[in-house]
């Protein structure tokens, strides 16, 4: 069938996935290395989080969550007796496109203003609560409260932030206002927040994974393998930034013409290749380009694309989940896009969605299996039982993404028994957990961690 010719490049065999996993394994090693790190596409960033919760943490915290579709402010209470993390309240603030693409100063002023509004609504102004800041972009963490943005990803591109300490920019914006203050700050990637929030419920949770607007994972690595940080004992959470896998051309053989187009028209061409094949920010656009190609080849919609189909970004990623959920939805969405469809078209559109989302799930599985296999061999185990804390709209909302991912992980990491725990508000509660654990360990982690776990000066 002619349609199949265009879909075939999306279908990755088990052997191909094993091959992708082997490439990622090598790239992870490069990222962990002291010298090779600078050239590594997979950054493997030390997070300075070296303990998961032990259930004795407690107190009130603020949490900020920036990096998905919205910006959120939360007030979180960690209850020691009940070993529970309570979200007291939260507020969502929209970040308008002009702020996402404007100056860093405007962005942080906006964040500080949202926080002020929230503190007022909660009657918390005047208290200086510790703050967990979930900032879901690749950062070179120098200390728990010093974190340099390597580069923006997803839809953000604010000037004057790359290469700067994000905690300093936040504090400066708060000081510019001068009408409130915050306590100590802990910076956290959303994967780490997710792992930590699940870690409170399940102490074998040692991997955090996000498949939402962007994609990424973190896991507990042996300190002795983290060559860029001094110290040999124990473990440290590593933010893999697997979204950058392929940025050095290593995935060229599996990129389709549609992936290349998505990359070319994105705000950050050449960056986050793996993410662009997987995450919610891009899946809808891949499907749109495939549908358009099939229409141009007169294989769909009688060869007539609608205005909507011709418009970049018009095919939302959530349509994929809806269309795969049932043919009736497919018909509704094609009508909404003003396409002249018949039953065969609706079935083909569904097949396209299924093909693109399956590839995403299987690629994620290959990456996750690489991490699970690594943890198992690190520990010299024949068999590993571990838990992954997961979050993200693609994983949560798509009707069979999680099943497909889990089935592929079983094939690609047969000696690992991997359970999945959906994180409830990981980036909010998890950030508070990291702050709480940092406070618990304050004598060894926050105050003296630079003595114990000093970044090796390799620059
Ligand atoms: C960022 C990661 C983040 C992921 C999921 C990626 O674009 O680089 O830091 O964890 O998105 O939000």
C-alpha cells in the first residue's frame, strides 16, 4: 500500500531499538566522563541530590514549577507523622508567548509577580518559607541553589538567561520588587521532582521520567561513576537530559523527512533531536506533516488539503490521543480541520497517529531500558527490581502509550522488573521534597556539600 511507504520509516524493529539503546549507553558514559562531557550530546548532569526521602522530612514550603505548558506556584506541607505531602493550595499563571520569547528580566519579573499574588491570596507574605524551584530545562547545577541554564528547550527562548544562574535571576527579580522575601532555594529538574515525590511513597523509586511537552529522565548513579564530582561513596541523582540524544548526528539513520522538517521549523534547530521525535510539543506537528504529504500524493482527502492542514501547529498533540481513542473522534477532528474526508481517510489518519505515537513510546522504552540495564549492571545484579516515577501529558493522556512503552521495556530490559508509578504533582510536591531532604541533610548536603561533593574543576 502506498501509504505504508511513508509510514515504514517510523516503524522501528526490536533490533533497531536495541541498537538505539546501545548508542545511548555509550553516550551516557561520555556524558558522565570528566573530559568527554563537554562534547556529549547526552549531558548527564549531576543534581547534587544524593538521598531520596526517608519519611522524616517535615514543614511548609513554597514550590515554583516552570517548564511545561504553564507556570505554577504551590504551597506544600510535608507531614512527618503521616508520611504525606499535602498540597495546601496552588495557582496556575499563564506565560504569554511574548514573555516566553522576550527578555529574561521580564520572565523573572512575571514569575516574581505571580508569586507575590499567590502569597497574598494565601496570607503567607511576611513568612520566609523555603522554596523548591522546579525549572525544567538543562542546567549545570553548581550547588543545590546555584544552577546555570545551558540552553532553553521547548517553547522558551528568553534572552540573557543562557549561561546565567537561574536562582540569582529569580532572587534579583524578587529584590527588585522589594515587597517580600523567600527562604533558602533548592533547584530541581522536573524529572528529579517526579522521582522524589514518588520516592516518598515507594522507596525503590530511583528513576524519574517525563513524557509531556518535553521528555527526559533522571536516575540514581553510583558516585564513583560521576567523574565530574569529587567523592566515591554513595549515589547521586543524574539528570540525563536524554532529549539531546542524537544532537551529534548519532540518530541520523532513524530520522524521517518529517523529523527533519519539524527540526528545521522549530525555534531551536539542531537541538534536542530525540525530544523532537517523542514529546508532546512535536508529535502533533509530525502527524500534520505526514497527513499533508499523503494529501499531496493524493492518498488522502481527495488530494485537497484544508487551510488548517496547511497551517503549522494546527494539529494539536491531544488530537492524536483523541483519534486513537475512537474512529468517531477521528471523524469529528477531521471535520473540525475542514477536511473533505471519507471513512478510509479517517482510518488512515488513525493509522498515522498510531504509527507516530508508537514510535515515540518505543523510543522512550529503549532509553528507559538503557537506564534500567545500567542500574542493574552498576550494582552487579542478575535481576533488578526498580520503580520509575512518571509524569507528563503524553504518558498520562494517550490511550495506549503507557502499555506500549511498558511492553517494549520488558523486551529490551528482560532482566529488569520495572514498575511504573504515576507521580501526583511531582514537580510541585517533589520540589518541596528535595528542599525538605536538603534541609534534613542540611549539615552534610546544603552547607557542606561543596566539601563532600565538589564539582571537579575540569574547565
Ligand atoms: C528539558 C528537560 C525537562 C524535559 C521535560 C526538556 O526539554 O530539557 O530539562 O526535564 O523537557 O520537561
